[in-house]
């Protein structure tokens, strides 16, 4: 086993080898948030949601046209570099001692965590496959993810491991040796496909648009980018995905509340009133319900929503979530098209009433019946689950295939403190 000292030296050498010519540095000091740098045009600006946690801002360098979503955290005790057209989605956390380098066109999906020292991606090369992807609630722990590589949802990559170009870590896998990362016959990685590359390109397009359109929304009125508020619309993006600015509707009332502690954005139609949403008995903190790409989101009355719950949807899809659902801490519900959702209006992800979504659990492009239980740190992706189904903790269901989450992301009690 490598010593920490040897590992750190290896990572430092890797940092030196990452090309740096493309950096156009902005430090996210108070003066450079939410638009970084403050005087940038919407065409080049990086947008940092006002809820983002930033530590040691002067040690952070961010390039152009990147987007950092609500409740992300830039909390590295070292240097952080974030490249061109890179996105850190809701509740992504960068932390640890050492440096983290994110190259150009890196995608850190909702809930992903990266601990230093780590390197993801590279400086983009024209005409090449540059994107790197880390999936929902996954953990990159002192590792390296090369360009044109992916780590799918609820997966972990251990210290010192490199996920090489052309490799995809499957959902739920725990990569602890380099052989597991390299050898397809061991069943933890597969070769990247053109469909996955196309998926990443679509995500990059949307988030590059967010950097521009949220900057314009902020310039229109600085109070537009906090609390319960407008989505920015796609600002003429081609291809278009969300052409109209909308406000959330709470208990039948169109609502704009910039002072609200959480983020509810765009065409979110909720059964609960502003008074219920603003209290602490039902809704926790650092919650992001973001209908700025796919829309609409239909949400009934909520039983309980834990801290860092996130809703989002891929373009041209939505959510249909019924009454009395419990959403655990760091749970994620995400819209998207699949065989399971194709028969629904807008290819909506559907969750039936009285359902329990556990802590760290992910429901993606799926249809769940009533009284379903999704255990802690489980993934349901592209699946249809009947009424009363119980999914055990740390289970991966992709379509009709079932496996396990090989590591423990953390399965504590519900927490609204």
C-alpha cells in the first residue's frame, strides 16, 4: 500500500503535467460572486449561485463559462482550479487537504463529492472528446479521472486510482485497485460509448447556457437569483430547452420570495403553501428544486424533505411527485427519458403517494408506484416499481437489472436540523 507521502508526490507530479495555458483566472471573492469576474459579459462569465460555500477564495482559480449550482461547496485546504465550461451541480462538494484540479468540460453531477488531492479532466483539445463526468452522489477520493472518462452514480474511486480515457465506472461500484479500473473483465468498468459521449455533450451545452442566462437574470435584478424565484430561460440557446421564464406556484399562488433559505426555481407547482415551505417542520435546509432545464415539476404536499434534497430534470422532461412523500437527506429525484417514462406526459419521472426516498438515494428517469420504499444510498434508474415495492439499502436497479452499492455513502437518520 502506498504511503500518503508517496501518493501526494504522485498527484503533485500529475498536476504539473496538466496543461495550464487555457486558464483565465477568476477568484470567487465576495466581489466576484455571483458573476465571476464581476465585470464579465454574459458571454464569458462564470456564474456561482449565491448559496455556494467558498473557503480560501484567493486560492481558487475559475476559468470562463462555468456554472456552479446551488449549495455546492468549494472548501479545499489547498489550491483549486476549475476550467472552462465546467459545471459543479447542486450540493457538489470539493474538500480535503491538498489541491484539486478540474479541467475544461468537467461535469460533477448533483451530490458528487471530490476530496483532495484529485485531478479530473484536462485542458480541452480542439476536435477531441474532452468531457469528464462524475455521477450523482458519487465520491472521488484522492483519485484522477482522465478526459473522455466517466464515473456513474453512487460509485466511489479510492485514493491513488486513475480512471483512464475511454473507461466508465458502473453505478454503485467501489474501485479500490488499478486493475479494477483497467480490466473490463472484472465487471466494474466498461468502455465508453458514443451515446454516453452525446449525453455529456448535452449536459455541457445546458450548463454553459446556465452560466450565460443566470448572469443575465442577475443583471436584470440582483434579487432574481436567490430563494424562490424565476428560472433564467435558455436565452435563445440552440438547441432550445427552456424558452420561458417562470415562477414557482405554491398552493395555487405564484410565488417569488428572494429571502427564502432554500432554492425553488422555475415551473415548480407545489401543494404546500409558502408558509409551510418557509417553516422547519417539513422542509430542511440547502434544498434545491430547480426547474430550469426540464419542466414542469408537479409536487403534492410533502411529508418531510431532508437537508440537501435536490430535484432536477433533463431537457424536455419533468417530474410528477404525489402527496405525502418523504425525501431523505441528500436524496435526489431527477427527470429523464427512459423506457419506463416514455408513456408519461413530458416523459415525467413519477413517484406515487406515501413513498419513502431514503438518505443518499437517487431516483432517475423512473416510475414508482404508491407506498414504495427506497432504501438509503440506493439507485433506481430507468425502472418501473409497483405499489408497495421495498428496495433494500445500497441497491442498484437499472432497468430490470439489480446489483449492489459496494461502499457506504452514509446512512444516518433523517435530519432537518
